């Protein structure tokens, strides 16, 4: 009888162990994934689940034929078996390589700059915080974006490389990806709304586990921007405005659907090319611009010119414009970093509120009287 008792106990133990094993190996319930709200950007999407995050780049480069999907998790075992993706990024991220100056301000805002280890073209970096890292030799020079020093980059063993591509995927970055290092394409520059570009801070927030802070920072920028737009709307008039300058007899200026034109619209300016359909730049002859804009009240961003004398040396014809004669030309080329990099190119996409503040102050001083400007400054004589 005692022997039968032990058999019953043994069978119970075996069955219990088997049932536990079956429970552990049972398929998990479908993972609840939710989309994170993005208010302005049309070039990426964010999704969150309990054990992973998903980033979808809807427009990785111009004329891209497919989206790119990135999965972020502490372990690949957390990814649903039927989920398709292009790149897996193991968290947490400790070392990041950047390839565009527009990526830098997000890391600064999120207090994550210490994770940055390499960059192609350090002389183009302007932010004081970033220049301080360079001065301490904490960043590696990686050559040029279109021809990265891949050997040096691989030696850094970064957890992720943030890249961008103008015409299809970047060949140097393809080489890096083949080595096993995750390469993520950032297409902030393709967003047409200024706040859409700024919203890319949430991309970096998700990568560095600082999403809540990223959302807070973006909300502050949005609030500032919309308040400035509201101030500009109170103006009694919309000053006429010209932009750009000539390069080799061709005048380049923002298209009517570009992000620069959106700034001018929100600053309540009468941009004389606002009705054009281009979302990039326009190319015009000098004669065509003179005919349409010679009486423009203001002129902004005349290429890299910093003085009226420089403009005259380049072309005496600039003096035919009313804005030149009345000295109402404002440039971004005077606000530079330690090595001569123009701060606007680095910071403006991330801080559209500062850009709009400058423009409202320039165009409507009766509504916003500024003592200092973040980017735009009057030309020197």
C-alpha cells in the first residue's frame, strides 16, 4: 500500500512539472501595441508595447519606395515572431554616432550628449555644449558623411548610428550596417512643417529612454511657437518679403511649400513666392526676381552675405532692390560657431520657436520688440 502511495505521489509530481512546463511554453496572448501621437511630422511614426518599441520611417529619403521599421527592445525574444522589421536595436543604448548637425540639439535637450562618440565633420559643429566635448577629445572625427571612415567608426563599436540619405540609401552606411551595427535613417529634413522637424526629438527620446522628457520639451517648443504665431496675427499689415540670393547667375529662394515659407506665413509676412508649389528651393533669373520683388519691404537670408559691401562686390544689381536701399536685409550667416559653422543649420530645425521669434521681431517690432536675435541679424555696412 505504501508503495502505491509513493507511485501516486511520483505521478502527481511528474504531472505537475509537465503542466508547469506546458504553461511556460504556451503561446503568449497577442501583444497590445499602441501608436504614439505625433502632431505634425509626416515622416515617421512611433509605436509602444510593454516589452518593445517600434519606429517606422515613412519617408526615409526622397522617392523612397518603402518604409523602414526599427524595433527597440532589451532582447529580441520580446519581439512577436510574425513581426517584420528592418533593424533591431538592443537597449539600453550607450554609444551613438551621429551624421548630421541637426541631430545634436536633441541629445543636448535630453541630457544625453555623453552618449555621442563620433561625427563626420566636427568643424561644422556649432553648439557650445558639443564644442566642449570636442575640446575634451571625447568625439572621434569620422571624415565626410558621403565617405565615412568606416574603419574608425567600427572601432568605436557604437550601439547605433543615426544617418540620413539624400538619394537612396547611403553606401558608407550600408557598409556599417553589414558589419552588424544598427543604422537608423533620420529624415527630419524632409518634414515640411517647422514643428514636424522639431517633433523628431521624440525619436531620440525613444532611443535613449527619455521619451517623457522629449514630449515635455516638444510641448514647450510648440507652445512658444503657437503663441508667437498668435502675436503675429495681430499685426495690422503683412510686410512684403524677399529671400535668398544669386549663385552663378541663378537666384535661389524658398519654394512656397517649403518649411522656410511656412515660417514666413506664420510670421504674417507677404512672401512674394508663397503661391509656388515647390517644397524645396526655387531657381530664378535675376531679371525675374527684380521684376517681381524689387519693392519688397524686407529681405532675409541672402545666402552667406554678412554685409552690404559684400553684396555689392558680388553684384552691383543688388542695389536696385528697395530692401537693400533701406537697409532692411537680415542674415543668418553672422551667427556662427567656434569653427565657423552657421548655427541656424544646426539648431533651427529643432527650435522653430526661436526662428519664428526672430521673424516676428523683425517684421512686427511694434508687437515684439527684441533686443537680441537667435539667428537673424541685420547686415553690416
